[in-house]
């Protein structure tokens, strides 16, 4: 069988063997409902408590400030709606950026139907939000600022600390979607200065369908899922014990190995970028040259369609993405690239390759060796604009 090279770690990651091992007992002998009182249930309860303690250590917060959810999308929805509705009497204004994940953007658009007003801040050509713009946008009706820690398409890392100094001074709640940052950046909520933070297990070698929302003690929050009293009455539903145990183990591993993982990814990332820029003309790097995630490579190839590059790579066993997985089935250009001022044609020729612990230098060299041929072939066929 042909070798498979997976370069789409921003879309999802495989479960680490130690994570799987941590989860298995809770599908079999330790299947008790954590809310029951017999000893088998106590094993489940204990696993939840331990997971919460582990995660609290990584985030430098209190275990009681953590709510386990079904993933990044639920965490973003719950943070934004939960804080908007809790603050309804204080104000109706929300500030976000135009390059957020759809779990944030579409939630904000949903709230606009219920009387909330949303400011979608612009970004510069590198995808950076300007903290001064956040400050200017805050009014006495502003109840929430939600800005991602790192962008999932172009990997740009946002100046959250500077933004938090502003929201703190103005007394406005700050939420961050840190889904792409886990395992790559410091998640200490006090250092970041955030009041709410979202994570998703499957982005850092944990299981799919389990996420986390941090809510700082005292921050106004209205639970968005009603039912039983789980998660201290903030998120009803029988706990996903196996998923939560796996999430905690994955986050612990990711944080313990952060430095070596980042060094590995940066080495591969820079080799890939350099190799492509040296061998192919009319290509540029999307996103910030230095303020970017260690594992993100996003390149814009002029005169070609990103989709065609993907199909050709796939035939050679290479899995990558054009922009974000959520938009790859539509013909709309990426909202992130468009907001950065990248032209529609160039945005259509963009290719995202996101690296992981399982990638090697040989993988990168293979991609560098096949990509020039693919681009040359596609450009020769291209009906798009004048030929280079
Ligand atoms: C993947 C992702 C999400 C959604 O997480 P799910 O667990 O897949 O729902 C949200 N925000 C960002 C930045 C992401 O990359």
C-alpha cells in the first residue's frame, strides 16, 4: 500500500495510545454512572474528579471553574450565549473578529436575531486583531469580547494578553477560542487574562466529541443545557467519563511534551515553507511570518485551484486541506483569507498543511518533491487569468 502522509492536524488528530489506554476501562468494567452511589459508580466519579484536577493544573485554575462539554463548538456556543443571556440587563453588545471559527461567528449571528449587536473587527494582512481596535469598539453596552487565541486556517496567534489588559480595565468579559492553541501555547488563564476559554479534545491527540469550557469564578454565566445537575448545574447530561478521562490524559501529555513537539513542528514547518518557496514561483505564505502556530503552513498558489492541488496530493497519499475543513465542501472562498485582504482568486489557490508529532522530515521532503510537478501540471491546464 502507498505511504499515507497526514498533514491535516488542524482538522483532527489521531488518539494517542496512552489516551486510548486511559479511556478503555470506562467502556467496560468501570461503566457506572458517576451520579450513582455504589462503588462501581465511585470509580467513575473519581475519574471525573482526577480529570478535572489534571486539566485545572494545565490551565492554572480551580477545578470548579471547568465544564466538560461535547467539543469546541459546544464550548464556544455555551460561552457566548451563556454570557450574553446572563448579561441581558447590562447590555447587548458583543465584540468579535472577522476571522473566528464558525462556531463563534455563527453563534454571534444567531444572537443578532435576539436583539444583540455584534461588532466584527477587521484584521490586518497577517490576520492580526489590533488591540486598539478592541478598545475603540467597547461601549457601555458591551458585555463580551470573544477573540480566538490562534487561527485554525492561517495559524496567526492573536495578542490576547494585550486585549485582556483592555477588557480588564473596562470590566468586560473576555472569551477565547483556544482550540488550535492547545499543545502549542501556554494555556494559563491568568497569564492570558481571559475569563472564558474553549478547548476540544480531538485537536490535541484526544478523542472526538469531548471539549472543555473554562468559566472564571464570578463571571456572569447562564447555563445553556437544562436537565440534571451535572457539572455543578452548568451543563446537564450524564458525563462522558471515558471521553473526559481521555481529554485530561491528552491535555497532560500535550502540555508535558509542548516544547519538544513545538521544536519538531517548527523544524518541519520551516523546511516545508522554504522548500516550496524555493522551488515554485508565484506562491506566498498566508498568515503571520513569526506570530504563527508551530505546525501551520498555509500557502497561496496563484493561477491554480486549491481543490485541484488537494485531489492531486490525495492521489499520492498526502492529506491536506484548502482553508478550513468546514468550508472545503463549499465554493465560497475562505472568510479568513478574505478578511485578510487576500484576493478571491488567490484565496481559491490556498493550501493548508498542518503538521503533527507523527510527521517526519522524509514526509516533508516527499511533499516538496511532488508539489512542483502538481502545480506545473495544473497551471498548464489553468483557464485562470494570464499564464505566469
Ligand atoms: C475545530 C475547531 C473548533 C470546533 O471544535 P469541535 O470539537 O470540532 O466542535 C472550534 N474552534 C476552532 C478554532 C477549531 O479549530
